[in-house]
């Protein structure tokens, strides 16, 4: 009985925090989610989307949001060729593309 209560309470808390994060785009949970998603880009595009000087991959930080969305969608639909990016972009949802673009656009170059 106690396990069932704990599970139910945890589920209610998880659903409630998920709903809160969805309803408040600037919430701490949403920002943390964006940072976590953006961290997957760091191996190639550098920490916080700032590529190393002279790197062949572009910096993402400070790029216009619309440009980032367009480029990710182009990689996803195959209209922009690339080595690894088309494969990675195919795994992103529309919401994740928007979150990534929003995150990197808000950063200083």
C-alpha cells in the first residue's frame, strides 16, 4: 500500500512539473531541458555553441533563431547535405528543433 502511494505521488509530481514546464517557456525546468539538449551539440560546435577559433564547424551561439530552425530542418529533410548532421537532425522532433534554435539564438556570440 505504501509503495502504491509513493508511486502515485511521484507520478502526480512528475506530471505536474512537466505541465508547468510546458506552460511556462522561461521556467527553470524548461531552461535546464534546453541546456541539456544543447549540450549534445558541444562535441562539434563547442561549449554553449561557440566553436573553437578556426574550426570547420560553425558557431551556433548568437545565430538568428529562424536561420537555425531552417538549417536544422534542411538537414532533417535531406535538402542540405552534411556528414553527421543529417543523421542527427532526423532524430529531432519539431519541438526539439525549436528549443535548440531558441537556446542558441539567445546566447551571445
